[in-house]
């Protein structure tokens, strides 16, 4: 990559190193990764954690290094079909230079940008939000990372995620982060863990209860998730494979209970 600078009557060409990404994949058109939008999805390879239910275990590690200009060409190839770009993984914030580069160029192309993250690198999120490079952050908090009481590695991760939750919430309220949601992926037995996390999620932040899927474990159904939601005393979005995403309001024991498409 070359940058031309003028100094007096001379032009000096400065050669900068290309920005590279440890790449995992590209989906040219998705209607499920950003509710209400068609978007392409860039998958970043590598993740600092090993969730046992990870949907993409094959990209938690390994190497496939590409020039980010090649990824921009992929985005341009889908430009007529999409209104946004979603950065996912793996964990995209493990590669802040590539993430910033791609987000900046996507914005210059007139596309909105979304990020799916586990929140373990809050300093990267601070930078992205302050530069207004991201329009949506979906913060995937692991309910078994109790943000206050877990120990060891998970405690350290929980502290970082708690920081990410606070700074994203602040950015959302201040307007520098247009959209923000917290996603909890749930399995049988998750209700107590959910109750320990949700008090840290402000009522003005969208909370998504997502149906977890893993071979050999019964997936929670919509009724199971509404039962968990009823204990939270707040509106939530419930996301299942069978019914898509539903906005759930109220407790079944209240007269104002209601479900509307969201």
C-alpha cells in the first residue's frame, strides 16, 4: 500500500505494510446475522476462549492470512445485495488492526457495520466506538461467566466482559453506538446463571435470550425461554430456530402480557 505525500515541490511515496487478517470465511448474503438487514459476514479466525457449545469450533485456531484488500473485494462483490457488513468469528476483536481497517472502508462504501463479540477485549471496543466505526454491537455474554463470582480464567474474562458491557451501554446512551444488544445463549439449567448476569444489563439495552444448540442436549423451546424471561421482569427478545426472533413483553401472570413480532 502506498501513500503519496507532497513536500514542497517534491512528491514522496511512503510504502506502508498491508493490513492483514487471519481469515476464516465470507458469507456474501445473510438475513439472520442482523435483524431487519441483509448483510455480508466476515469471519475472523481465532478466539481466546473455548465455549463448549461453539458453533464454529473449526475457526477457533489455525492460520489463513490474507491481505485485507482481498476482503474488501469480497465485500464489493456483494455490495448490490447488502446494506451492511457483520464482523464475526472466532473473535474479531483479537485482530484490531484488520477490524478497524475493514470497518473504516465499509463505512466509506456507505455500508453500516455490525460486530458480534464476546467482549473480552474492551479496549478495542472503546476505540471502535470512539471512532464511530461500528453501528451495532451484539455482546454475547456467557451466562456461566458470572460477572461477579466466577474464579480463575473465567473470573478474569468476566471482569473484561463487565467493562465491555458498561462502555457499550454508555456509548449507546451517548449516541456514539447506534445499536447495542446483549445476547445470552441458553441451555437447560441456565436460569440461575441468567439471573446473576441480567442485573448488570440496563433496562434500555435490548436483551436477547437465544436458544442454544448442541448435539446430545435438548434445546430449550420457546415456552422454556418465556419461563426464564418471566423471572426477569423486563422485556426481552426470544430467539429460536423454530420461531425466529420474538419480542416478549410482560409476565404470564400479568394482564399486560403480550408477544409481538420484533
